[in-house]
């Protein structure tokens, strides 16, 4: 398993020692045309700095490239500048007067292949009031473990890939 170790260097497998945690599996084990492992690029949006930094640290440990921001405006600016972003990981409740669903809708309008995962501490009723349907969207309830985070991101990325593949087949006339 390739990924970044706790010290930030590329490494593989698990780490050992009394104060070392096992490495998490990578989010996407893709390989580019030159045979190198690909690193998913994630746009992380959360208005709480400590939460954002903690999640970013976990994502770094699994080999992801992470752009952090705290507002929808910052997120949309980064999406406009960075074509490599594959996943939007956003809190549902943002402190800038918008919410993660509004951000996701605006982002998907410009980047239809973008995978989206929402994080939240809200109830299902509160999610519905903000336009998020847990049956139709990837929703990760706080608090969550690093393993749950990685699993949710992997699932969203795989779903976006399959959706893009189906669309490409349809547009090329393949069944």
C-alpha cells in the first residue's frame, strides 16, 4: 500500500513501534499512464479550523493532496484555479451564510464529475431543511473515524468514476 507515513514521507505498509499507528489504506489506488500511483486531490471546506486541520492531517497520511478553505467563496475560487480537484469534502453548515449543499450545487454546475462528501453533526431532519438527502448524497456523520472518512471518500470517488464512464459510453454510442 503506498501512501504517506506519519512523518509525511512516501512510504508503504504499516508503521511499527509503541507510538506508531498503522497506515490507513489509500483513497484511490489508481495508476497514471507512466505507472506512478495517483494521489487523489481533495478540496476540504470547514469553517472550524481545528476540525479542518485534523481532517487534512488524516488525508495527508493516506497520500492525498489537500486544499483547505473555510468558506464557499474560497472553495469556488480554488475550484476555478485547480482542475485536479476530484473530491469536494465539505461541512454542511458553513459559517459564511451558505451551506455545503449550496456549495456542492455551484461546484457541480462547473465540474459535473466532482465527487462530493458532506460532513455534519446535524440530524436527518436538519439535513433535509438544508437540501441534503442522505439517501442521495454521501453524508458522513460527526464524529467519524479516519477509516470511515477514507471509506466515504473512496466510495464517492468510485461512484463519480462509474458515472463518468457510463456518460462517456453513452456519448460514444456504446451500450
